[in-house]
C-alpha cells in the first residue's frame, strides 16, 4: 500500500472542524486515503459514507432543508460524501450542514471534476472549508514505499505505465496495460463526457491524441483546431475541461523583461505518463521508441506539479531559441530546471535569463540524478 503525503496534512486539519474537500481524478486514491483515515465504510457506527454515484445517497440528500439533511447526518461524528459533484446543489447543502452541525460533525467531500464541484462549493463554503488536491502517487511517495534502489530501477516502468495506484500495485505489464485502457476510457468518458454533456467523442479522442503527440512542444490551439476540424473556441473549451478533469495541465510561458521572450505560448502535459501512452496505445519499451525524451520530460513536469502544487510553474523561451524547460516561482523567487533524459548531455542557464532574472538555483535533471535532484529541491529557502 502507498502511504500518501496528504494523509498527515488532512489529519492535522481535522481538529478545526471545517469541511474538507478533496479533488482528484477517478482511481487516483481518494477513497483509499479516506479509508486509511477513517476505516472501511460501515466499519464504524460513527461514520456515514455517502456516494454521489449512488441513487440512494442522492435521494437522502435531495431535500436541501436543514431539518431533512439533519435527519440524515444526526448521530454521526463524520460524514463522507464521495463523488459529491453528482449531488444537486451540493455546495448549498454542505453549507447548511456545516452551519447547523459543523461543531459536532466532520464533513468531507471528494470530487473527480473540479469544474463541476469547485464552482458549486467555493461561494457557499467561503471560510468554511479546506481544499486539497490528490494526484497520482508522487516520486517521493513511491520512494517511501519501494526505497531508493528499487524505485530508481523502475524508471522505465514509470515512463511507460505511470503511477496510478492500481497500476503501481499490478504485477505484469499486461495487467498494467489493461488497467490503463480502462482508466483512460473512464477518465475520458465518465468524467469529461458525462459530466459536461459533450457528445462528440471522436473529437475529444482526436484532441487528446494530438496533445499526447505534442507533449513537450508548444501547443497552438489554432493549429490544433485545424487538425481536428473544430473552431478555436471549441478547442479552448475542450482543453479547459480536460484540465479541470485532472488529465492534462497547462504551462504558460514566463515573460517579464526581455523583448524577444515568448509571451503568450503554452505547453500541455499529462498528469500521468500511463494515461498519455494509453491514449496513443503505445507501451513499447524505450529501446524501441523515439519519444523517450518526451516521456521523461512529461514525467518530470508532472512530478514538479505534484511537488509544488501551490507555486507557479512555467517554461521560458526566446524567439532566437534560448530556453529553459521548467521554472518554479515561489514568493517571487525563481528556480530553473533543465531536463535531459540522457545523463551524458549537459546544459547551462542561458546568459540572458541569468542576467535578467537572477534565479535562486539552476538544476539539470537526467535519468541518473532525477530522484536526488527532485528530493533536494524541497523549497526555495
């Protein structure tokens, strides 16, 4: 079992009795995390588990009155609502529950789509909630599980199959492939299509496959629109929905002072390499493929996203070709990272960037030092 770093963070917040909201893609480990904290469903008479996917739970919470909701939760010390975005007016109902019973009951809600849940709870629960994001297990969590030597030997496995808990725990490559095909279909169609009402599944698949092939490259929405025969506005909508379903995330270009910097470009990465490879149905070993550099770059991008979830993440490039793969900005200070899969390749900080921005640090990440480099860069202090 993988111990999640978020476990202790949430445990430390429980005494404050605010509503706890946990976002994350399906199968990323939200329910397992809650089971670790509170035990299996129905194992304690003090804990009520509800699920937005279940019609009975929906019926129990259908009436938004304080009396009706109170009849459901009264007598429990903890109430957990999985897939809360499926509950109509969930933000208002959580507000009513918290205002009337928050002193005695700990309320927890999870959601697999931020666009559907976050908008429903933000305003009603202002000042009443803690919000957390759970991603596929991080490198740090996997090193804790497997220890350093074993985890380092699994780099190719991570680049090909990613880090979803069920995938990590499965024993064979065929099992991992089957799980990823199932995850891909569920993530794409259960969350994105069903929750948003999008019916053009072929377009969605084409967009995702195009993004998968462009990992590490600048993405031009207009070119993407032309490629899949959609208008620019629709492409932007699809990308936003995919981002808010925790399938992809965008990196904007960093720009401040230099005249020839790219100012409005963006790159798109996948939260998980396995999902990316599942979309293009390519799980061949690295020795047989030409995108090992892209896979490693996407892997590092996702690890930086997990490691610095509250900080700003960018790339930097000029029109004359000077570039930095990743920048992390914390409290106004910059940390620069260059990524080279091949440990024999070197890199240095572009002089123009160093002169203009004076970054706090510069790190070269390769397939030999990636664990040490990421673990040593815990903060900008």
